[in-house]
């Protein structure tokens, strides 16, 4: 009988065993933030040039922010973008085990 070792375990368990869970979570968070900012810019009809000017940054810095695969963006950059689109950033530290219990 061929038993699958992963039956009954979660995908998070698998990613953790592979040592990539935290990296995957950070990538997912960055993709959501990039999507939210891009979507809000479209709703407000803000071009990248206008957005960068209001943020007092370069267009290339904004491009890094909007790149879903670029995780090297500072909280300051995210916060400045959020303010321009009428949002605010909320960060929270949670117990590492709290996600695992659900």
C-alpha cells in the first residue's frame, strides 16, 4: 500500500518542512500590497509619474513598489504611497503559533 506522507498535513506544514514558508508569506504580502496600490492608482486615475511626484520619489522607486516580486521596499515608501491613495498601513506582530493552530 502506497501511503502519502503529506496526507493530513497542511500546505503550510509542507512549506515549513521545505524551509520556505516565511519567504512565501513575505512574497504574498508584497504582492497584495502592490496590487492594492496599483488598483487604487487606477481608481484615482493617477499615472506612475504623478504618483511618484506626490510621493517625492523617483519613478523607478515606484516601479519597485509596484513590482509584486520585489520585496525590498521600505515601510516608509509603502506608507507614503498609502497616504496618497487615501489609505494607511497597519502592521501587527502575531504569535508564530497562532496561525498554526487554525
